C-alpha cells in the first residue's frame, strides 16, 4: 500500500490539507496527518485538525509522497522549521514525490526540489523562490515534484498525486463528480 504524509502547522490552508487527505484515502493510499509540533493544529480559517503523528516521531520514516499545504502563516512556518526542512530533504534525496500547493513551494526550495524544474504556486510567491521556473499553471508536475496554485487547485492537485503514485484517478474523478466541473 502506498503511503502519504501531509505535514501541518499553524495557519495551514484547510482545503489544501483536507482535499488530499480525502482523495488519497479514497484511492487506497494510507495517509498520515503529521503535526509539526502538536496533535491539534489550527488552520488559517480557524478549523482545527487532529493529527495522527508528530513530526519528531516520524523523522526517519519514508513515505511515497510528502505533501505540504499552503496557507499563511503555515507555509512560512514550514519554510522556517528546520525539522520540516530535514524531512523534505530526506524524501527528496530518497527519490520520493514532493507535493506543495499554494504558498508551500517556498517550503520545498531549500531541499533542491525546485532546482532546474518547472513549478507553480499562488501568484506572487514565485518572487520568494529563486530556483526553478514559474509556469503559472493551475497544477504542474515536473517529474516527482507536484505543485499547485492555491485552494481552487486542491482537487486537481490531489488527483495528480494519485496518478503520480501509479493509481488511476479517472474512477475517482467520475465518482466525485469532478468531471462535470471541468467539462
């Protein structure tokens, strides 16, 4: 079974965390909600999520995909937290999928994940990223790095992760009514 870790800290964008949680679980992926420093984390719109594990307890675990939702101040806190940076680098160096939505691409740059890659992010945050090439796409996959442009991209971002894990997302898109949205 494929495994995913979604890393949360104070001020995460709720839909960017919940959509991948739900969609990946529907796809049969084991998803751990990893709190940076607590077992209850409050999002940027005051929704509190209970985490499954604390980051310090999984620092040596390897997941098939590591997911960072954006939101403020969440993305900035992820960028400035050394254990998060070490966790991202561990996964990137091990050849795992790194996925960051909205402002969160600022939190994966120091791992080298964006170097010589195309990426997207919430408009304006590309100014805080010196590596890679900003595309402005809704969702962009460049090899094993997947980036999204914000809350509206949360579903497409999640389906792209499912596909990158080698799972057919077409049945999910149909069953969840997503195809009607994009027709």
